[in-house]
């Protein structure tokens, strides 16, 4: 039995090339156009336009986590677009 090659992913985990391509394809299908694209823009707007003065470290860490998730969705969407072309 041969092992499939495992690749480091943008999310810090490891997947086979097939799983990685599948995740990117799904992200592109969901967020690449139409309502999904508009919703992803909304998420980006509410997570990047935050006034951080006076916030505690817990709040800043929470907001940074939100930004990371949105950036991950955007990256996977773009990778899905590139691989689908």
C-alpha cells in the first residue's frame, strides 16, 4: 500500500492534493460569484473595518481570528478560481 503525498495547506493543516483541490473548488462554488461573493464582501467589511483603540487583548484576538477566517475563505476561493480555469 502506498501513501498519498500530504501537502501543507493555507490553513495550517495537511491534506492530500485531491482534498485541497476539493476544498478550493467548493469555496469558489460558494463565494466566487453572485450572492456568495456579495456575502464574502460583507464579511470582509465587518471584520476589517474595526476601530481597535481602547479594546482589550481578548477583543483584539477575537477580531484577528475573524479576519483570518475571512482571509482563508478569500484565498481558497481564489485558488479554486485559478484551478478551475
